[in-house]
C-alpha cells in the first residue's frame, strides 16, 4: 500500500469515528429528552394533593397509601402528583 492510500484510510477512519461519536451523542440526547417528556406528561395528568383531598393518616388507619392499588413504593402515586407518604390517604383510595 502506498503512502497516499494509507493517509486516505487514516482520514476515513477519523471521520468514521467522529461520525459514530456524534451519532451516538445525538441518540443519547434524543432518548433523554423522550424520557423527560414522558415523565412530565405523566405528571401533568396527575391530580394535585389538594384536588385529591390527600391527608397523612394516623398509623392505626387501614386505608392508607401503602395499601392502595395506585401506590408506587416507596413514596409515589400513579394518579396524585408529588411524593406521597405510605401513611397517606386520599378520596381516590382503591383496594
Ligand atoms: S390513597 Fe391511593 S390514590 Fe390516594 S394518594 Fe394514596 S396511593 Fe394515591
């Protein structure tokens, strides 16, 4: 292989690496934005605690977030916004 061909191959390899690096970076950025948008959209449809009549109950109560079908451990809810306490409750409690 002559010197010109070797130079051409090394330039092509540099461009290929740069292209792959930039493509991968762009893909990671798009995926991160999608995850962020999905989380925001999910939060937008949730009710506020005030709308749901959310309260934190005494430990002796049986209807608590920790027993609710909408509870997501350790402290989230699929229909009410923000962190909820496992000892919480709202009018949409479901068992
Ligand atoms: S009672 Fe259920 S629906 Fe209400 S805040 Fe707790 S987990 Fe969510």
